[in-house]
């Protein structure tokens, strides 16, 4: 979870209290080790608090957070009653509102570009898309799952439009996917 927070914004609060850039492109095991290291720093008083993005909450995370007596704010769903501050987004409602807006503009051939459905945001955003499409009486078209990254958006837009070239709108699950999709559309000279 901690390593995903560094991937999304590229910044971490370092032990010295200054902002540091996280290294992108680390192998998965190294990022996991970095996450454990950061929790260790928090536990040992070398950092005063932490903001985490919980894409895939786990029992290990829940146990670690319960043992730390420091200010922690978790963005996303956290299992159990951990006594930490928590900020949540209603991803299901948000995507549903995007779909409703596009339909109100006359769009009918929607394609949804999502992140991994094994994550809470991916699962909930897919649910919002499916509910809104069904609620509008439309047949679900193409859903492409990628990563919540610029590269993921670029690749997913390419895949989506090759499967469904008559699409008149792309619903992107987050900003990074959207920016990657826009890059693909511009490169292919597809007018927005």
C-alpha cells in the first residue's frame, strides 16, 4: 500500500521531514521492502505521521497500522476499526455521474477504461459504470482494464478503440488513465 502511494504521486515524507522523490520502476519486491521500511520509520519515531493510499488493503496492513501510535490518514477503504483518519471517495457514484453526464450530451457509444479490478477503486468504478449503463437502458460495450498510469491509459485507449472504433466517448477511471488516453488520441489524430 505504501509503495502504491509513492507510485501515484512520486513523493514521500522522508525521515528528515522534507519531500523526497520515490524511485519509479523499482521491482515489486523492492517497493514492498520500501513500504515496510517506511512503516518501520513511522513506528520508531523517525517520521511524525503518514498518509497512505490503500488500493489493496490487507490484514498485514491492518495489523501494522493498529500497532503504530502515530497520526495516520488512509485514503481509501480500510478493513476493521483501526482508529486512523480515513478519506474515502464514492467511486461508484463518481463514475455513474460521469456516464450520466456523457449520456446527457448525446453520447451513446461509451467505452470504459479502468484500472485493475483487483483493487478497491477498480472494482467500485467498474460497478458504477455498469450500473449507470444498465440504468440508462444501454448495452454494455467495451471495458478495458489496465493500470492506473499514463502508460496504462495509452495502451488501454489503443486496445479499446481497436475493439470498438465507433466509440464516441471514453470514460477513464482516473486522471492518469485519462491523460494517457488523450496522448493516444492526439497521436492518432483522433479529434476530441
